[in-house]
């Protein structure tokens, strides 16, 4: 955090991608963020720039966005700059981020930053395609390559050779090993060397995002350079789904390829792929900006902190599977995707007007309005989901806490203690007044099936989960399987995340695969809805043994709980004792239930005493 708090960041380009990066970096807690843009807000910007309103059209994007971005974190000063990016101005920053910039500006700024020790991130999105480039200098020191906790293990034997052994040094001068000892991993810093942009363009290194598309990065590397050539020639991007513009971009890509002398040159250009790039390059999609923007912001934090291995050095991404034509559907026409002076022009350019009309009719159920829920609601509003006859129903029983504000970006300090669902619904209404959204405060489960009944689920087009525990996920999965509704499942844990799309009769359900037991309990569940024995054990300040950073299974072991005997109808699961407690039907207090389950203390810490009539005196 100290390194981040001493870093000044410049974000150039405040369209949808730029505002995503700025939002994430500001929430991260850097020293300052400067927003740079010389352009004015246009209709197509409203497709993904969630801090622009219709009344802001014609105004400078950086100046308008600054006020709303500054609300995200009062500890991070946010300023707007609308001048030219001259070299002297760049010297005050530790990291420079370029979006929506020309290739000539990228090369000029890239050469200056590399020679002056300023870290550079270049990000760009064109419809369904994304590009990311990193240059963190010739001597970037990564102090922790993966962010994982250092490993620690007990020593069982020395000099014994096996696949699990390792050597440390010459031990001939040591005495013979007797017993005991613990070995701990020490992470060593790693030096990483980056090429400047001009060199890396000719000799690129790619990070693969999809090994089923092994040849795509090299092709898109040339395609994006051809797009810059097209813009320089015509002062615009290719028209959406225009065959003539597509053919011209293919010709430009062949010229770029023929001029390559390094490893960037490909043997055969994929004309079909380059045409698709031309067809959708005028599009501006909020979901793709969220993805590339999240990656770019993460690279900024890596550059500031020296933690986690940076991207080396190019990353290309495409989501062409989203096009119906990829599955044998009809090819879109130029007329279908022509601009209509609508806030959805950036999306219509890619998918056409018919899909936009279908999105407006959708009725979706979002469960959870936390960090993932806020991002989903923002994307729902930007793409125009439920902006016509449809509706988005979001439910969350939690209230907003101050600790939520560093990641749940729809909330502000003055929203603390308010209900998450209602506040989030009001926030996305500001982003897109057309969205029809309703906030509930219900917890999904058997006790609310009178609210979310047959009629409710039958009326839905789909469900999106933004939950923080496996039990609620499995419950919603069962409901979606029963009613045959699509389910969008997602979750995060630190820097890791997962997404699963469940489609009836096509994919497996969420419950079809078993997740490993949860090692920790979400803090919102612990503070607001503790409902299991593990939740009391998690409270570190109440049990002297738990202060030593033991996990749940270790805490149960310390307290000495184990089943002496079990009823034939019960089964013991060491990782999930809650399954026993719930199936036992605790109705008459803890003591009878513990007796029925056969729990008794095998051994106790000297500071604890056992009271058979009140076992909760130990647990609490």
C-alpha cells in the first residue's frame, strides 16, 4: 500500500475503457489520478461510459467524469487535464495509461516513458476485440511473483532422497539431524526486462488468453496496426459491417505484414478474421471494456507495487463467439448496424438493432448486490437490459458498510447503513434512466419461496448469481434447473475469479461439480447472518486459541469436538459439520443436540472449562 500511495497515475482517454481503468485505480488507493481527454462526449460514448449523461453531450469527457470519479475515494485527488501530452508534463507520473490514442502518439509516449523510467500501459478495445500492452522498463523488480502465502512444512528427515526433497547448501559441517524443525519458503525478488513499444511491435511476446485460438494474437497484432493505418487514412474507423471497408482493411493488413522483418510477420493472413475486426471495430461494448479495463488496472497496480508477475508484453482477446453468424446464423448488414443517435449505438454497431430490442424485453433476477453485483448492474444498465418492457429484480438483505466502499463502486460514504439493493438500483438508474429495476431485501431460500414462487420464476428470462457462499449458490442452481432457466454464476477470491454459464439442456449445472470446502467465511455472513457453529468459531476475539490464525478445522480440533457415536441416519463430514447439526433438527437447545450427536471434549485448553448443561459457553 505504501508504494501505491506514492504513485501518481495518468489515464489518457475517458471513453468506456478509460473510465473503467480510472475507476479501478482510484478504488485501489493510489496517490493521485489525472484524467486526460481532449474530446467531447458523443452519443456512442453512452454505450459504455457510465459516468456520462445525455445532458453531457458536447462537453469534455475528462472534465465531466472527474466529478463523479472523485466521489469513489476521498483520499485520492482526481484532476482533469485537456491539453497536449508533452514530454515535460509526463515526468510527474510513475505510470501512464493510454487508451483511444493513435499509434504515433503511443510510439512517442512509449519511447519517452521507457527512457525516463516511467511505466507504460496501453489498452484498446474495438468491438469484440481487445488489446493490452505493458512496458515497465528495463529493470522491473517483482518482489512477489504470485501473491501466494509462503509455504511452510515440518521436517521429517534429512538426507533422505524422494520426489518431495530439496537441497539447501553444503551440510557436511552440520551435526547429525535428530528431530523436529520447520522449513519456510522465502520468496526471492525477480528482475524482469521489458522491450520498448517500437521494438516489441516487431518482436512481440504474447500472453495467451485462449489456447483454442493459438494463432489469433499474431493475426490481431497486425490487424490492430492496420486499423491505425485505416484511421490515419480516412480519419474514421471502418463502417459497421461494411464489406468494402472490410476488404480495404484486409489489404492494409497485408501491407503491414509485408513490411514486417521480425517475428511479427505471419506466413498467411487470416482474411476472415481481419474482416470481422473491420466489421465490429466501430463498436463500443461495456462488458468488453470492463474485462480489458480490469486487466489494465491490475497491471497499473502491479507496476506501482512490484507484486505479481506483469503481462509480458502483449495480450489480445476476442469474443467472436458472441456473434450469431459464428454459429451459422444470418450475416448482419450495414443497414442493421447503422448509427441511430441512440445511447446504444456502440452496441448496435456490433449486434444490430434487433438484439437491442430483445435486450429491452428481458426480465432478469440478480441475487446479490455486492462487488460482483454492482459490476453486473452497471453492465446491465449500459447494454440496455430491461430498458423497455422487461425488468431487473435485484435482492440483497445486507446493509452498506464503510468497508464495502473500496470495491462496491455504486455506493458512497453517505449511503452507509442503507440497504444495498435499493441503493444500487437507484445508482444504475442514474447511469441509464431507461432501465426498469426493482430492489428487494429478501434472502433466497426455502423461507422466501412464497415470494419467489412458480409464477415469479416462470416469468424470468434468466438469473445471475452474485453470492458469497456455496449453499446459496447451490439453492439457486436447483431452482434454475427445476424451472429450466439460464444461470450466470460467478465468484471471486482475492485476485482469483471464476465464471460459469449454465444453459438448460446444453451445459452442466453448477451443482454437477463439487467445490472444495470453504476455508473462510464471508465477513458479511459472519456479521449479519451467523447461522452455523463455524461462524462462532470464526470470531477470533472470543476464543484465546483462535487468535493464532488457525482455520476452522484447526479450531474444532483445538476445542476437542469429535463424534463419539452417531445416529444411524446421520453421517460425519469432517469438513462440514454443519451438515450433521442441521440434519439433526436442533429444536430443544444446544446441550440435547450435542448429546445426540455424541460431541464431547476430548481435551481442553487450561483456560477453558466444560459445562455439560451449557456447551455454548465454550463455543461463544
